[in-house]
């Protein structure tokens, strides 16, 4: 899953995941003009606090990093730098903002940098073709996107074989996958005929000749955009109660039961989403307690809480802005025009991935539904509003007379009856979310009130298979709706089932001579 599952963890495998790489810059084997020569590949893929391992043990070299993207410092404490700039990391005490010294003289030379904008010089992470822990299905989705051509490729960590790597190449028609085998001395090969001391050397070699691959490795997979820094700025990492005057409200994006959501700017520059909470809907102290925990939940498939304004009402919650709004309206607007089963399975898999992370953190969402999943650029889906239900939604919400707007239809029977909210009641809601996805945002149990649906469910009734829903997907929905919570699958299981949904033959990797195993 690509995260180390520690609470509050911000190690690379947790926080520099596929979504960031997805937005990684394009380039050639040289990176923004810097040709990485004589690379000494480090395979340090874990926590950023641990300095990378280099064969040359010089202190300077050990802490030499390269900027993956350009960054404009947002406060006087921070450094501005350009992609390709080299720097020494001099202090990693803070998990997500590292103190760095730029190896150039112009401008400010020392300050904090967002850790996910830099990588050790010559490390695999600094290579434009390395996409770390993206899945095979995501590699396929990225490589067929416009802008990639025959010979576009990426290298990723293997899903099935931990510590191994896979090469995915677009041959102009389809994406082909090859396993990179590791040599005992740290080298790599695809076919035992040609062995390499480093992955970089392997990439250079196959850039010049096919030698059994479907085509030469011509161009790293292109991506767009740059990742979000881990916080609004270095300062808000620890002081995330911000001055409400630093927010500018630009456009109302939507209205929920508990307030409005606005597109806005922080410090006149940084786009954010601002959720304004109706006065009296919650106790700011309760919210702050919950928000403290939520702020530390970091995953590429979860909406990042960035800051709050709680000193006076209305309370504001500041999160990352998602350009395409809620999944519910996204599905309803499309209504089958361009979204089909492969995209729908991918949406469900991405949500399961975010939920699997919450599962590892023993965190219960309590209000999982398509309205609480947000859609970003390039087919990215993220879970929002996790934990808020506990702060806002008291018993009265569930008991309210007009339940058409209420989450009864998403809530597991044991949660309604006995207030037993667990990760397994989230799994139940996930089954309903899959229903929403395959029906392009239809209301579950049409014609029934939530109470009527509950009565029927307790007599064994389940939503029938929507007409366009593949049998295997419906089977997953039914598993989520098992009457016994403990027999419902975990999100981890749901994630791999959905990610491997189209993977009929797990050994469908090619050998370099195109001979399918
Ligand atoms: P509920 O009140 O039951 O939670 P809801 O989830 O629709 O309902 P909100 O969370 O207040 O209510 O969101 C209202 C709308 O605002 C969403 O449907 C979505 O279109 C938009 N929205 C919310 N958060 C963001 C965000 N981070 N980026 C972009 N749009 C957002």
C-alpha cells in the first residue's frame, strides 16, 4: 500500500506517493539540464529523516539533494528554488519541512524546504522516470494519457514482489510490463544476457536499443502539475490556527448541511477550499480535538486538512482545493457519457486505498458516500470529511423526521440500531458508494425512506444488482453488506481486489524477448 502505517508518520512512503509522482515533471534522463552522471543508485525508499546511503561517504555528498520541482518560498523562513537546484539538507528535525542550504549564491541561501519537493542527488527518487509505488493499473492509465508516445516509460515498485521493480512501457498501442530482476550485488537486469550496475544504466542502455523490449525507452512518462507542499507553509505545519484575515473568499462551491464551501486564496496566492461551519453546529473545542488528529492523517487519497480558524465563529476549515468538486455531482453530470466500468473500478480502488489508510490508523470515517469524495485533476479521487460526522452529527441527525437528506441509507444496520460505528460500518457504506459509482449517482433504495430500507435490510433484503454492474463488482458490494460486520472484508482487501480487478493473469509480465510467461 505504500505507507508505513505509523501514526503521524510523514515518511516518504507515506507522504510522497503516487499522486505526487503522478504530477511529477516530465523530462529526459537528464533532469532539467542536469545530467546525472555516474549515478550511485541508492535504494533508500523509506523515511526521509534517514540520510540517503551513498557509496562515497562524504558528509556533503550524503546530504546532497536535488529539487524535483520549483518552489516559491511563502514565508521568510522558507527557501525559493528552481527544479534541478542542488542543496544540502542540514536539518531534518521537522518531519515535513527540512532546513536546506542552496548550493548557489544568488538569493537567499538557507531556509526550509518542503520535503516532498526534493530527493537525494542520484537517488532513484530523483529520476524523472521513477514513479515509486504506483500500481500497474495506474501506470497504464498514466502512460496512455495524451502527450505520451511510443517509448514513454516509467519504473515503479512491484506490487506483488516487495523490494522489486517493474518497468512499464507504452508501445504506441498498449502498455507492456517487465520485471526488473535484482542482482545480489545490487545491480539489475531484465534478461540475464544484459546486466547493469544501476537502474540508470539499464534505462540508458534500453534507450538506445530495444533488445527484446517492445520498444526503446525513449521518454519518461509525462505528468502535469506540481504536488502540494505538506502544509500551507513551514509556519502552519505546527501553528495551523491561522488568521481569518489571511483568507480571501473567491467563489461559493457548494453548500452542505453544516455550512458552505468556498474556493479561496490564502495569503492572496495559495488556492484553498474554505469550509465555513454554521454557528452552533458544533463545539469548537470538540472540533479542535478531532482536527488535531485529522491534521496528521496524510495520504494521497485523503483530502489534506491544512489549517483552521476556530477562535471565533463561524469556524473555518481550510483544505486542499479539488477542481472537480464532489464525486456525486461528477458522476451525475457524466451519466455514462465518458465514465465507464474501468474508470468506475479505478474510482472505487482509489477510495478503498484512502480508507485502507484510515483503517491502519484506527480512524473511522462515519460518513463515507459519493458526496464526501472529491475529484481532482487527472482522475484523482480523494476521501473528504473523515471524522467530521462525530463532531457534527449527533443522535438527532439519525432520528430526524425527514431522512431523505440524511445518511441512513449509507449507514450499517448495527450503527443505526446500536450506534456501533466501526471501520466495518464504513465498509458497509463503501458498498453503497460502489452502488452510487456504478449508477452514476443514483439514490440507493429509490422509493424507500431510510427507515423502510433498514427494516427490509434486517429481513435480509439487499439492493439488487444494477443492470450495468458486472457480476464480480456486485459480489464485492454484497460482501460489504454482510449482516455480520466481522465478516465484511477489510479495506486492505477491498483495495487489492479492486486494483487487481482486471488482472486475470497475475503473471502477465513480459520477458524481454516478448515471450509471455
Ligand atoms: P454534508 O453536509 O452531508 O457533508 P456535502 O458533503 O455535500 O454534504 P460539504 O462537505 O459542505 O457538503 O460540501 C459541499 C460541496 O462543496 C461539495 O459537494 C463539493 O462540491 C464542494 N466542496 C467541498 N469541499 C471541497 C474541496 N476541498 N474542493 C472543492 N470543492 C469542495
